[in-house]
C-alpha cells in the first residue's frame, strides 16, 4: 500500500496532505506508522480523496488512539452503532448562535481555542468530516502553537510563560472575556447553550499551562482565548490585562499565519489538540453547516481541576 504525503502549504512549518488512504491501507501497519509520524511531526493532516463514510472515519481515528466520549452532555451524538463516541456539530440558522461582527451577521462562527480546555484531561486529537458544506464561509482554520511561541513578542512571552490559565465550560459568545472581536454582538443564542451553561455551573474549572514543552523539545504556546476566565494566582485587573494582551496577540498572529481549510465531502482532517489552535469562520445565514467529529483519547498530563476536584469522563476503548 502506498500513500502520498506533501506539505500543507509551502510557507507553513506545520501541516501535511495525504492522498491514497483507503480502508485496505489502514490494515497495513507500515502505513499507519507513517501517518502517525507525519501527525507527530506536522501537527495536523488533511486526508484528501477519502470515501465519505462513517466506518472509514472511525477506522482512521482508531489509528491514533481509542475514542473518547465527549464531556459536554448537550452536544448532538451520532448513532453509537456506527460512530461510537462521535458528535455532530451542526448549524441550523433558525436556532444556532448568530453573532454580528462589524455589522455583518455570521452563523457557525467560533473564536480561536483548543478543545476541552475546560477539562483536566486534554484529548489527544479530533478527526473532522464535513457532511453539509456552506456555499460561503464556514472554513476551519488552524494555527500551530510551536510557530506561535517562536513568533510571540519576547517581552509578552516572558510575562505569560510560567503562568497557568483558568478555563470554564461556559461557551456562550456573549460571555467571551478575552480576545473578543471589535464591534461584536450576539444576535441569537442557541438553546443548547443554556444546557451547556447549566453543566458549566456544576463543573469545576480547569487549569492548563500557557506554555508547555514537548518531549521533542519544542515549546508550545497553548492559550485558548475562548472559555478563558483568568490567570491562576493573578486575580483582578493585573491578570486580566495580561491575558487580554496575550489573547489579542494570539488572534493577530494566528489570523496572519493560519491555514484556512475549504471543505470538500471527500476530506477528513486530524489535528493535534495539545499543539494546535483552531477556529471557524462564520458563514452568512441562513446557510446550514454540519460537521462530524470523532474525539481521540489522550492526555499530556499537565491539566488539572481547581481544588483537586476529579472529573468523570467515559472512554470508549474500541478496536477496528
């Protein structure tokens, strides 16, 4: 079995494209070893020309580890018989969050973040497949935390390195505290956000380091502006001002150096959640958008809950 691997884009230090991956190829241990190494080296992979099937998405995900149940109860689960642990991320403009930025309405918009920042355990990766694609907007954007660390202003990096950031499960756009766009307001709130907020109120906040070092030696700037609530041990205006400055600089650098993925039905995409940040560009209502995601279990061992509270999250140990 052979696959073809190329850089995601010539000017980027992260990301790769792989073509030629099939169900049969995933039975070849050498092929699986190769794509795992590409993932480790490049942080994300776009698999092109894939058969658009639930089975193949699950098989691909299991190459990287066991599947994990999503910790947010209100997210839309997919049939457990075909995609155990998988969720559907849908945007129905009649009920979805709609925000306004500079006078323009957007649905499907999400700010820069890493997944499950509100958890003590940080999942290894996610695999996405587009089911319903919007005619305009709705791209998923990615930025490498290694590249962010290297590009960050030295003085600001010196102030944030060594700090830990506090996160909660509060995902409501109206409650974004850091990195909020200028001229931003919320036009419509998804009813599911109310259920998520109730779960957030009953859940402990999580704490993750702003910078961490990989086993291979690279330092990663890993701050999620979305869902961040403050800096541990720096309560009040001083800590908030620092986190606000960091979030704005992340937005600036990430927007300038990001990879923006235009979805096709035959794409599948995996990213390293310990390393990458991602966001979703908005699309103009009333266009719907639907993405399927499998979540891969793992933990870098650096996150924790406040006051030593333990989390309770189910892991789905599945094999092909």
